[in-house]
C-alpha cells in the first residue's frame, strides 16, 4: 500500500514537472550578460606567482596535470604572440623562484618581483606593465586561486578590464577554497575558463589557426593527440 502511494505521489510530481517545463518561461525580461568573446587582438595573459615553493600548496589538481595546464596556457600566449605580464611574490623567500619553464619560454619579459604586495594589482610596476599591453581582456592564472588570482581579478574588474580566470592553470589548497574563490570572482563578473576553451575561443577557426591549435594540442592534450594519431592511421590504411 505504501509503495502504491509512493508511486502515485511520484507520478503526480512527474506530471507537475512536465507541465512546469512545457509552460512558457515566466513573464518578465530576464537579461543575461552578452557573450563576451576573447579576441586575440584584445587579450593579454597575466601569469601570477607560479612559484616553485607555492606549487606545494596546490592540492586541487595533480602536480603533473597542473604543470601541464600552466605550460599549455603559457604556450597559447607564446604561439599566438599575446602580450604577457609575469609577476612573483617575494621570490627570494620561501615562495621560491618562478617555474623555470615559464622563465625559459619568455626570456624577453621582465618579471615584476613584488616585495610585499599580496595583491599584484597593488604593485605600480605590475599595473603599469598591464596598462602598457594596451589590452582590455586580461586572462589571469596563478597560485593560489583565492588570493593571487581572486584579488587582482577583482581589482582589475573594478578598473573596467574584462577579466578571465584560467581556472585549470590556477591552483589552491582544496576544493572548498577553490569553489569559494570561483564563486566570489564570478559574482563580480570574472569569467571562468580553462586553457582549452581559451585556446579555442582565441583562435576560433581551424582553417586560420590549425597549425597553432594542433601544435598545442599535441603537446598538452594527450587524449586528443591519441585520437589524432589513430585517425591518421585509419586514413593511411584506407
Ligand atoms: C520587456 O520589456 C519591454 C521593453 O521594456 C516591454 O515592452 C515588455 O512588456 C517587457 N516584457 C515583459 C514580459 O515584461
Ligand atoms: C585581429 O586583427 C587582425 C588584423 O587587423 C584582423 O585580421 C583579425 O580579424 C582580428 N581578429 C579578431 C578576432 O578581431
Ligand atoms: C596526421 O597526418 C597529417 C598529414 O599527413 C600530418 O600533417 C600530421 O602531422 C599527422 N598528425 C599526427 C598527430 O600524427
């Protein structure tokens, strides 16, 4: 009998939810932000505090996967010739130097070493470097998400920049902290993206940027690399 009642209740609920879904959307003008695409001509990439000592704090990604994500984002900047701003917080202290791969990739970029400012945006040299890029869309990534990315992201939004946080090239202590930081940022208008969606939105068309897309994918997205190789093999055996 109980089971029968439960079934009836479930059936009624199911009917209600179908009715609710098929009803027209509630009256009112709900407005959503317009689709604000990354443009190669408007974008700069800001790499913030990817320091070897701070990497020990990143627990929301596995170490190898995280490094790969950071280097993928850096490669996007490099291969698409985007302006890059790099900063480190007290690199002579326990935070340690920047990831050597990043330094090697951008030998001509002067690293802004901060000697106190937690929020990179509080450092005049950093702000000047960002301004000098002339770009209004800023992609930020770094360690830790809740501090080294969230703080400058919120500051830059306030100054009228469009800010995109590269969430998989930014890491922190655990998932609770990460979600709180993502929530805080996105409520203020920061867009959360991953390196692959950044690559695809910047390049937009395989016919124009196929070689760059392929190169970065082959280096940093092994799953798709395998798909490409398998596809090539089937092509050549046909
Ligand atoms: C939506 O806004 C327009 C223009 O302000 C108005 O004419 C229309 O009645 C609104 N629609 C609803 C469903 O409120
Ligand atoms: C960027 O600028 C180039 C050269 O002016 C132009 O051909 C291209 O369409 C622009 N790209 C975007 C996404 O606006
Ligand atoms: C697939 O084949 C094309 C054409 O021969 C080649 O340019 C490309 O590098 C190959 N890709 C991979 C992943 O082997």
